[in-house]
C-alpha cells in the first residue's frame, strides 16, 4: 500500500490509476485531510468515486471534503467523538475508547452526525457501509 507524501502525490496516484482503468479509490486509516481532499477532487475530476476507511480524518471532516462512501462503522471506525483527537492523527485506542459504543445514540452529537450523513446521502454523495 502506497503511503502518500502530500496532496500532489495523492493527485498523481489517482491520475495514474484512473489511466490504468481503476473505477474507484479507497483512502485508508492514516491519510491527512489535505491528501484526502486532493484525492477526492482528482477522483471526481475523472468522474470516479472515493471511499474511506478512516481514522485520522473524522467522518464530519470527510463529509465536508466531499467523500463518496464511508466504511466500517460508524460505531467502530469513526473518530468524531475521541475527546483528545489531534488533526490528521489516528488516535491510539480510538476504536475502543472513542467509538459510538460509549455514547447514547440519542445524544445531540451522535444525532448531528447521523443527520449530516443522511442529508449528504440523500443528495447522492455519501453512502455508509456497515461492518
């Protein structure tokens, strides 16, 4: 798996694989927000989609960047609710300590994220794949 070195590398990687016939892309755990933004933008320029299995970027952040799909959660993968989450870093123990498992599904913060996911999904932009 190629580790990106920055936004320009993300764009080059998407361009390369699009030219080779790739039909979609998947961002993984430790991608930085600027790299994810560049990859999403470049995939969309090719009329392709980008899915995320994210940790270093929260789901709210990914939605704002225009991601097409989110996988493996939200209960187990999303880091929106990790209290000491640092920018572009996948926190240690995030799945255990910062997941939705520890939150009330009816809490304001969980309901706001669900509404963001639903409203974006209804416009045809984000789909969430379960575990």
